[in-house]
């Protein structure tokens, strides 16, 4: 009996079981199917291959568990990459037998989250049970074979003091941000992917007085504030029948009925911006969230794009943003690490709003600097 034939038979038997296979159980099946024709080394190899394929992230599991890994990418059976915070690097030691093996892994991971991935639905974007974010695209949409992307959730809780010690809060930025929280100003933490937005927002929420109630609305449980009163609401994708989805917009609406002192949206990226801006204009001070933006000056345009797509007029988006939001905290990731690069204030100019620099790490001109200090003055 050839090894592929053996593995196919073991795979078929394990796939029929509901429980995650144990190594002992797999070893027993391998020996049973092999009929005693395999030596110990061959049995161990077959067990490893079967468990890798049917449990966890398969051959990628060891990479996902490496310290500091944020992304694991598969462009085909012979091309695996990872990112440990210093850019992408190839992983020549990890390979799949063929593209069918990559596809089986992607389909199984999607199924573990209740999602469908097949020729009729050739792509999926879903949060896995352990919090990892998975995106997969099947051929022929992906011309070079099955593409699989895993974004690893690193729930890292650091205080503002710890971030300051790591250089994330240069100059007087730490003092200014503590004052923003204390004054209950609504703010957005912005920056590119991997710039540390979630880590900083968690630290800022940890500085909220203990007597306040935090309502967190997230796609995945990424925010980890050190605070005694945190209520977390999570989105849910539709099931295989396309029903049962719970969106961020749904969560924001429910959170408003749960007596929040601070309404927090983990990442503002869709129609929920309309409800968030409306909520911050109805007495819910101190709300906050994160937003992808290359620079602070682009924040109004990002809010406009999201709001208009959700059915709000351009002028209404800017009017709501001017009344609801006060501060933009922008992060940048560079060779020296992640740090606060700029703090800006939203200001209305005619029918539009703009973000003016109020503090900059490079010491550049800050036309809104005096306005920020007046805003933070407790008197």
C-alpha cells in the first residue's frame, strides 16, 4: 500500500469524526489501515501529516505560533511567507504536497468558522475560533493556485507607561493623550496596517476612570484594556445559508442601549460610522475607535467615503464629524518601531472639516497647538 493511498484512507475516516483528532487516535488509525506494514518512523510521519492536515492551521501551525508573527501567507504549495514585524520573509522549509492540500486546509478552516468555500463561493474572509483572521481565494480567481492569508491575533495589553518606555509616546505626546482621555474628548487612532493602533487604543482605555463602563464593538476580540468594567460585543458572519450575520453597525446600535460611558468601535471601516457619529452627537462623550489612514489630513476624506457609501450626504458627514470628533492620534511604523507621529484637531472650514496638526513628533509647524492646549485646560 502506497503512502498516499494510506493517507487518503486515514483522512476519510478522520473527516467523518466530529472531534479534533488526537495523535494517539490518528496513530491507531494509521496502524489499522496499514495492516502492520509500516515501521515506527513511517507511522510517525503519517501521523504528523494527518494531524497537520486535520487540526489547527495544518503545516502552518508552527509558523502561527512563532513569537512576534503577525501574518502567514501562502501563494501556492511551494511559496510560504511570514511577517514578524520587520517585513515579509520566505519560509523555504514549509511546503504543501500540492495545491489540493492548500485548498483542503483553506476549506477546513473556513468550515470551522461556519463559512463556505468552494467553486460557487471562491473566496472567504472570516475570523477563526482562535481569533486569527483568514482570507482565502480559490482558482481560477487566483490564477496561480489557492491563496491563503492568516492574520494572527496578538492580544497584547500594555499600559501607557510601558508604551512610553518602548518609545511609542515621544516627547509630550503621552501627557497630551492622557489629557484627551481625562477630558472625555472623542478621538480616533489612525495609521497604516500594523502601526500599533489597537495596542495604543487599549492602553488609552486603560486610563479611563474605573467607575466608567466601556462598551467595545469589534470584529474580533483584539482590544485588551486593563479596566474593571468592560463589555465586549462581537460581530458574526452569516452562516452557510447566508443568514444570521451581525454587523458592526448592529453592535453600535445595541451598545447605545446598554448605558455606555464610553462607546468604542475597534475599527471604523463601514456603515457603522453613521451610527457612531450620531451617537457621539447625542451626549456620549469620550467615544473612540481606530481608522486606517495614511496621514491625519486624509481622515475627513475617509470618513466621507464611508459615510456617503452608507447613505449619508457629504455635507452631513462633515457636519456630524465636526460636532462629534475632536482629536486624531496618528501612528507610524518606521525603522525605529511604532510611535505616535502626530496629534491633530478637527476644525470646520465652511461646509467641510479638516485636520490641523496640534503636535508633531518631528517638531514641525503645529497651527492647532494652542487650540489643543486650550481644549485640554481643566479650568
